[in-house]
C-alpha cells in the first residue's frame, strides 16, 4: 500500500516527546513525515529542508536515496530513513557486492553530516512485488553486513515496510495472524529484526480499513473520535477496549508476531494518513476528515503510550505525506494525501505535538475559521472582529509574529480567537456567520501565540466590556458563511511557519 502522502499547516510541532529505552536502542514517541517521488513540481531540495526545519520536523522518510535531498539535509539534525526501491531489492538480495555499493553510495558518503538512522527495504514487497519476497530477507542481511563493514550498524537500522494486507483478519486483534503463505518469509524477517535490534515497519491506513469494510465500523472509530458507550469496540477475548482503528491495527500486528513466537520487536508505523479530496465515489476523502484524522493521530502518538496489549511501547509514526503526489495513477484520492502544497501553503490547519507552546493535553478552547469557509465571508468576519469587535489584531500585521501565513483564513482565525477569548465570558460567541468553529487544539505556531494559549501573555483584559458580540443591531448573533478555502499565501513564502 504505497498509497498515501499527507501534508499540513502547523507542522512546527514534530518535536520528540518523552523517550523510553527499548533494549539497547532508544525509541521515542515522535511524528514524522513521508516525502513521495510522484510530484511534478517538487521544490528545490534546499527549500524542502527549509520547510521541514521551519516546522521542526525531526523525522523524515524517503522512498529512495535522493542525492540532492540527502546532501541538503546535512547538519539539519533531522533523522532520515532512506529507501531501497522495489526495483533494487532483487539485485541487492542476490549480489552482496551491490548491497555494499548501495551502502557506500547512499549512506556512508553522507553520514555523519546527514543523520541517516534507518533503511526501509522496498515498499510492501510481499504484496506489491511478491516474486521478490523470497529474496527480501537476503537483501536486508546483505545491507546489514555492509553496514557492519562500515561500522554503521549501531547507528543505522534495517527493516522493511509491510502492508496490513498480510493480515487477512485484523479484528479482533487477539486472534489476528499473518497470511500463512508468508509465514516462512515473515519468520526470517522477524528473526532478522530481533537479531539486529531493529523494529517492524508497518503501513496502517484506517481510511482503507473503514472504506473497505462497508460500514462495519463507524467512521468515528477510524478518525480517533470518541464512541458512545453502546458502540465501544471491544476485543471479546481480551476485553481490551480499542478507542481507534489505528490502535487495533497496531495491536493486530503485535498479536500476529506473537503467532510466530516473536515478542519484544517494536512497531513503527511508517505510513498512515487520510486523503483530503476524492472522486464522486470517495465521499469520505475530504478536508474535514483529513484534518480530524491527522490532528487526532498526532495527539494519540504524543501521549507516548502503546496499544492495549503493549501499553509501554510508544507508536512512532510517519504521516503520509508532505506533498500531494499529483502524478500517481488511480482514483482522485491517490493524488491528495499531502498536508502541504508544493508552494509551502497548507492544505488544512494542523496542530502538532512536542512544542512547549502546544500540548496535546490542553484543556483550552479556541475559536478558528472553518476550513471550507468562503473568503468573502471570512473577510467580513475579520473586518468585524478587528473593528467593531475590538479584537487585538496587531499580531497579524506585516512583520509581526502571526502575519505569516499571509492568507485570509489564518488571519481570520487569529482575530476570531482573540475576540472569543476576551468576550465569551460576557456573551461573545464563536460563529461569525457560520465561518468559525471551536477547537481544543491550540492553533499557536512558532512565535505566533494565540490568545488563550498556555504561553499567551495577552490575558483577557485588553477590551472594554462594552464590546459584546458578535451582535447585530437586532440583537441576533451575526453569522458571518462557507465554501472551499483558497489560500492567498505567496508562492515565494516557502519556508514559513504555517498555521
């Protein structure tokens, strides 16, 4: 399932969370990002790295070993997983000298300046190129031996991403097993991971788990949203409650490994995401669901816990993906997993983990512009908030901390929230003619701190208590409307911190 690529707007919180140790190798709860190759207008490598650094992304996965990007990543500190392409697997598995040459060219020549920490061998080899499956572990072994020869085996781990498709029945997780036709290969693979103190790379997509099951599970379960008591998802054998399909997928993989008598091998989710646009027959691929899934995923990973059966092993995760891969074949959704457009603007706003400014456990409520609100209505709302509503809009003026991204939705969100934080205690609402909504996710980013944030020094007292509202002359709440956002950010602003 080399499908997804997701991109975001507030990627400034890809910081590490708390760290724990797993045997001799340290695994910390982090959220990383994938960068795909089927992009027609990929920015220059230096600009890509600038975007990553601007959003404090600390972990990156590549599907190949692009020389320009690896060179540009030097001294960035970003931990990089490089990829052996499916086309390279057979040769590397059959000829050890090719593995040695690959390591010398794509790893040894860049470290330590470029912080390469893992090699992903192929992309879902068992399901995408099954004829190469018998040689997969040989390829992994040959690469590992080449790393040993270069004295890099302790820094760089070798693994191979696999699809959830190799587990025919993933629910209930406690009875999940790998497809028996792959048992021999998987046993060898797991033995290799155990021997080299590496980890299992899993591509897990609740989007497909939901859409392919024809309504068996509620969509809220796929989106990490709370379920009512009567709809709780419970494993009948263990009585574990699963609050998300994501956790169930990870646990199904742990149980499948146990079925082959392996334990103690951590799982890293190398791909997950949600498409933000689809065709007429893909109604669940939309901006609202994509934003909900990704924000909730980030909060889930940030709590540094594992799934019910392995609560002490965090689920490190890479979101699919940074940019939309517009050259991918297939349905419309295949080309719309990105969280950023290639000009650096956000597909939808996200709030990420790990920053002192944004915490997943925040209890604050913020007022922000809806993703699909029309620009005309947002402009009306912005003008009202900064004028009659007496919001403090100085931070969104040119040169100020919240000026970038310079688009109407970002500026409206800041103004709406400033008004709401100061006026809700005396009747102020978060509506603005249907263009605003409340969220518990702190929209602060970089040096832009929203009123009401745990780091905000603005307080609640800059407005005179007479500015009650939004209230129309007739005493009704002003409703300021909605359609798809069109960002106004200049294409020249590639490395900005996005809202």
